[in-house]
């Protein structure tokens, strides 16, 4: 296998690249909020439930752009929890966050 083939295998699919860009766009919009790295799993879960409620409300007749933003919010909270689960140093820190409800 040559380097070009290896690069092609390791490159994210167009869907994944696009979604990552959407997630980054929303994260940058919320850069003033700090502390998700210290959020406990139940705090993130609580935010996920609220975001799912917002998505449900948005499905009742909003723009596609707003629906995408709600879906991105959900994805970002999922990413926060996954990151925190895989980085043990997070678990030892006290909970302090501006992302908290």
C-alpha cells in the first residue's frame, strides 16, 4: 500500500468532515463558556436532555439551519462526555463549568 492509499484510508469521509466543521462553528460561537472539561457525566446528561427537548420543539416548524444547530449542540455534548470519559485527569478535577444548567 502506498502513502496515497494510506492517506485515503485515514481521511475522514466528507460527511464526517462537514459535521466536524459544524461542531467547531457552534463551539467557537460558545467560546466564552468555559469548563465543559470539568463537567461530570450527569451534568452533561442533563444538558443533553435539555438539548433533545429543544430539538423536539424545533421540529415543530423551524428552519433547517436551526434544526442543524440543535443537532450540533447534541453532538457537541456527546463529544464532551466521550472526551471526559477517555481523559482520566478530568475525573479528578472539581466540577466548575459555565456550561452547567
